[in-house]
C-alpha cells in the first residue's frame, strides 16, 4: 500500500510540474477599441477610431511573458464623427482602403512589469509592415455576471505617419499620431 501511495504521489507531482497553458480569448468587439488622435494643423486635436476589429489573445497571469495577441482592423471603418472627413481618410491621400482593405497587429513578444508591460509586434497598415512597441496596462480579469471569464488591457503608442507611407501634408505638428487601445477578451 505504501508503494501504491508513493507511485500516486509521484504521478501527481509530475502532473503538477507540467506547465499551465495560457488561456485563449476572443476579442469582445463591443468592449474593444482602437482610437487615435492627431494634431489638426496646430489648432486642435482630431480624435477618431476604427469601428470594426476582431482578434484573439492568449494570456496566462502566471506567465504573462508568454502572452500573444492578433488583431485585424478594418481601415474602412475609420470614424471621426464627420462623414466628409472620414471619406477623405479612406481615400488614397491617407488610408487608401481600396488598395489596402486590411490592417493588422501581430505580437512577437511581451515583457511584463508591475503595471503591465511592453508589447512588441508587427503592425501592418497601408501596405507597410513595421515593428512597434506598445506600453500596456492590465485593467483586470475575472468572471462576468453571465458566467464568462474576461481579461482587459489598455495601451498606447506613437506612430510616425510617413513610416507607413501616409505623407499627406497636415503641417509639422501632425507628423506623429497617438494610438490608444482598450482590449477586452472573453475566454474560450
């Protein structure tokens, strides 16, 4: 009997040594946002967002450095609360959505810290792929009132428009754009 208990204990300890796998989450499009702001000719700040995005993320709070995320963005869904401006932003002066109907971000690494961490990956936009880094803050995780398990993050980064082939002259104050995101995932 002692040998049987020892064997059971050994098997249990082997099971506990198997690393936990990160949970897979699907982005909740009703609670996930990609927003931007850019200086408007040195007079004010223009704010906008992309209304359609999908994606998946993998996250394990015990091993956050193993996290990954994939986001697909519909550039034609750009929305600045002004129809004529949005039409111009979809044109070949800016996003050229007929020629470049998709944009995406695919992470390559995550380095965690006490507040969240730095997410690095490839942003594909306007036909250009470029590595960017995003400072990320974990907002929270847990069960929602309907029995789903959720996790949420926010982050921000600055992009140089010309790095993505968007060179339409908006004045020297508009060379860069600030991008903010809030992502909420539902565990699958």
